[in-house]
């Protein structure tokens, strides 16, 4: 899709910010005091082994993974250890944690959703950050069950007003013609996907005689107690593009990645735009985003503000110097939508919420001004870094992109006043 002038400017700004890659505070006046890392899990095998819809969308055979569907792969664990090591170096460079040794009791709080891939991601992160240390990873419900804190479901009653407001805002976010109009504008993207899948020769096309993805109907599904969704071609495209990207990350041979048919950055952008727009359109509704992200946002608010900490886990996080939370792309997408974050770009990545990437909340103390400041950054590996799986250091750093949320304007260094930040969070929690 063509970038608007505004998005081009944002992309240029993001490139500048990411190249800064701050290892330590920009001036001697700033002291890092607390960090909360909200991370997406590492590389996983495709969910339910691609599923019936993807199997029927192509005559090709999907490549076989050695790891069962949905679980963290061995390489995913290795990448996460490298990410953890990078964060340890960054935290010690900023004197929040010592360079070596194990964190003292209460300095670190690690909390993961109770799915195996999120728990394993957290374990590999702390193993890379604190090798040889006995660092507990908290998960609060039965393994294989979604923890309510990390479960981006609709908890509100689906009243006529809620549904009307949600559907209206989703349609507005999708643009002219709503989701069906968006699908028409994505016709070049769908055409590429059809070519890669050889969709016209797949069972779905031959059996149902519906061979034009862009023309297929879509519907928004809103059910209390379940994650919101969009049926139709955007959902299918999200599953396919996600599978291709995971093949690339995992290190499959070029001929195996999308059957050798995706070879350029432009092709990757077109395919990943489909997945990115699925999440952006779905959580573009303030009503959906605010409701789906409310448990996670409430936890983060308590972890960053002791006066708002009500549960034992929030209190532990509020006392810790570093908190690591591990969840999913839907957590980050809904969280940033609920915070009304400004548009952003992640240089070197095709995903808006990349594997092993994290939204990092930082509290700094400005000794000269005698006040606290907040900074929010997306810290992430590029697509090539994940595929190549090299150690991260000064010459191969993770990228840092400053994020800005509504009600918390940032200065040239990306800092926002803490009082404004806390007020913004309280406002978002009430919406």
C-alpha cells in the first residue's frame, strides 16, 4: 500500500530514532529507575498445523515443522536468550541492574500468560539475561489456559449500543466502504497472496467457486467472553502471511518459504500489510480496544504506580526494578490502541507487533529538574536479525523506536512528564 505523506514523515522519524539506539542515558542528569517490558512471545510453529482453511486455500503442501503447532521452537528459545542478554546489557549500562550476577530478591518480576509458548519465552529470556540464576517465572492459571490479564476478550455485555458503536468505529477505521471497501483497496495484496497460494487451484476455490479473495464477504464477530474477530478474506490472509513470516524467521530454506514465491521486500510488505491491517482494523474501535485491553492495562497501571497496585502481583511488579510480561501480538495491538498511541513505523520489520519485540515502559528521574519522566519505546529485532540469530551488541543492536500516547506529549528525546502519563492511563482506563 502507498504511504501517505504523514506516514512517510513518521517512517523517516522512526529511522532516525531507531539509529540512535541508546545504550545509556543521553545526559548525566537522567537516572533510570524502573522498566516494564511487555513482550510478544518468540518464534512458534503455526497454530493448529495451518488449519483446514489454509490447507484448502492451496494445492501446495505446507512445509512440515518439527515443533507441534503453537509451541515455541528451539530456535525461538535461542533468539529469546539473545534478546534477554541484550536487555541485561542495556539495563546494566543504565545502572538499573548490576553487570553480572543474579538479581537480588524483589528486583525482578516475571509474569507470563499460561500458554506453553509464553511461559517458555519468559524462561529463555531470563536464562539469556541472567545465566545460571534461579529466576522464577510466574503463571497464575493452569498451563494451556488463557490468563485473564492476558486474554484480550470482550468482557462487556454485547448490548445494541455497544455493538453499534463498535461496528461504526471499525467501519470508520477501515475507511470508505468499511471492511468491504478496505478489501477492495487491498486487491493488489490479495492478488499477490492468490498467486503465492495458487488459490485458483485450491480446494476452496474449486469447490466453493469463490476465487476472488477481495470480493468475498466479511463480518465482525463480537461475542461476550471471546476475542473479537473478522471473518472473511482478511482472516485467511492473516493466517497465511503469519505462516510465511514464521517460516522466514525459523530459517527455512528460501525454496520452502511460501514455496519460493516471496523473494522481495515489497512482496513481504504487501503480505504483512494484510495481517497488520487485520489487527489495526479490529482494535481500531475504541470500544473494543478499551474493553479487550482493560485487564492488561489495569495491571500495567498498578505496576507503574504503587498507589494503583491492588493485587499481590501488581505490588510485586511495582516494587521491582524490572518487570517482564510475556503475551501475544493481540495484547500489544489492543494495548497500544487503548492507549491511543500515535502511528509508528518499525524499520527493518514487516510486522507491526513483531515476534520477540516488546513495548518497554521506562521511568527516569531528571536530577536537574527534580522530577520523574516516562519514556515508551518499541524495542525489537529486525526480520533479518531474527532469521540470522546473531548476538546483539553495539554493531548489531536491537532497534529502539519511541512511542507516543494520547495525553502524554514527548520531547525531542522521547520523554513525557510522569504526571501526564499517569493521567493518560487513568483516562484510558475509564473510557
